[in-house]
C-alpha cells in the first residue's frame, strides 16, 4: 500500500505574509519543511518537495522538483503528478509544507474514500483543503489543458475531475491549520503545548 503512491510536499509559495522563507521557519524545535518530511515518510517511500528554487528549503535531504511556472500550488501539483508518473506510481499524495498538524490517518482515509473518483481531498470545519489530496496519476492527462486555459485553482481542477471530500472532525486544533503569518506560527506553537 505504501508503494502505490508518490508524495509531493508543496513548498513553492513565496510566503510573503510571513516575510518569506516559510518552509524554513522554526516550529516545535524543527523547521516546517523538516516536520512535513517526517510526516511524509510515514505515508510514502517516494517523496519529492516541489519548490520554485532550492533555497526555499535547503539544506534538506530529499528530492527537489521544480514547480511549473504557474502561480499557486497548481504548479507544484503538476510537477508532482509528473514525478509520480515517471516513477510508475498510480497515485500522488499532496501535502503542504505549512500545515504542521496533519492527521496521522490522512493517507489511509483518503485512500479509503477515493473509490472511482480521480482524487480525494481533505476537509474540516466545512472547508475543503485541496492541497491535501490523493490524486490519481492519470490526472496529469487533464491538468495541462486546465492550466493552458489560464485556470489555477486546485479546487476547480478537482471539481473538473470529480472528487471525494473526506471530512475530519475539528476537536480542539484543526488538523489542517495553515501557517501563513508570524501570528499563525505563534498560535500553532501554543496549540501544540
């Protein structure tokens, strides 16, 4: 089961709201990117980090792949789907570098709910989190046309493909809490205690 999906950590954003270099920010005694890698290694034996430039995450012990030159996380998803296909993996699990509380059962629950859908996306608190998804590698066949039409939304792409939404309960801290600002980072540190 672990060997049927590649995993991509989406780390190509500029992180302007936090002053840049978001994946390198310290959290709980480690950098956000290192925490994401530690989580990723539980879910897959084939991991890549999608970046616009190596300086966004280095030094790091992982395969780095270049985001497509497309604004937002769609560029990282495309590169991740190419990575999965090149390595003959049927699925790609995508996670962002800036969600430090991802649930341990992320991969298992997405896998259990994908069924005949092209992808399964995480949701919590009534909000969809399309950066946390299990995508069939065959989605690569449709993403090029989607991007060529000037579309950039992961949610829109998933909607075009047909997706399953998998809801996690929010009991205390949201497992999909996203760090975008210094205040978010401080809030996450308080929540982890």
